[in-house]
């Protein structure tokens, strides 16, 4: 098996992991592996391939992370969900009780969901509105 084939396999591995986790960092590492594969196709030595993979992948990860740090934290006041989750925004759920860590388990659409409280006040039981969906949490605000 040629060196370029191995690099393409590594790039495919990173892309498949990215599809499972939705982490943009893994996609950047796949670009580094693809750049190393192109170096292998150009018959460059293995140490050059490794340096190119590290420079493109590692440099890209550092640049993306620096970009995210420069952007700053996400504004929580104007926090909304994009994508398919917007269909659930504004729906009402009933909270029977809050756990000490600030989460609750609510029934929504026939299944149990984890929920987090949004707002400056201490969470209370009762009817809440879905403000956003964050990962596997419903972000709730009191009505």
C-alpha cells in the first residue's frame, strides 16, 4: 500500500469522525492529512509529509481556535436555535421539579428530555416555554 493511500485513509477517518461528532476541528485535521497525501503523491520524503500534515492540520486548528476566542462568548440574551430546532421554539412544557444542578427532566413529544433554566431568576416548577435547544437540552424560560 502506498504512502498516499495511507494518508487518504487517515483523512477519511477524520472526516467520518467529524460526521459523527460535528466537530469542525476534525475536518481541519482531515485537510492536514489530505495535504500530506498530496505530498506523498509528489514523492516527497516521509518527514516532509509529517511536517506538512502537522503544519496544515495543527496550524488550521490553532487558527480556528483563535478565531473562536476572538469572537467571544455567544450572546445569551438573543439566544435562539437555528436549524430544525426552531419548530419547537415557543412550545410549552411542564416542569415538575428542578435538580440541584439546575436541570430538570420534562416530557416533550412523548419522550423524556433534559432541560436547563434560562434567566436570572431561581427556576420554579410549572409551565415553561422552550426558548432554545442546546445539544440535548431544552433551554426553558418561565411563562
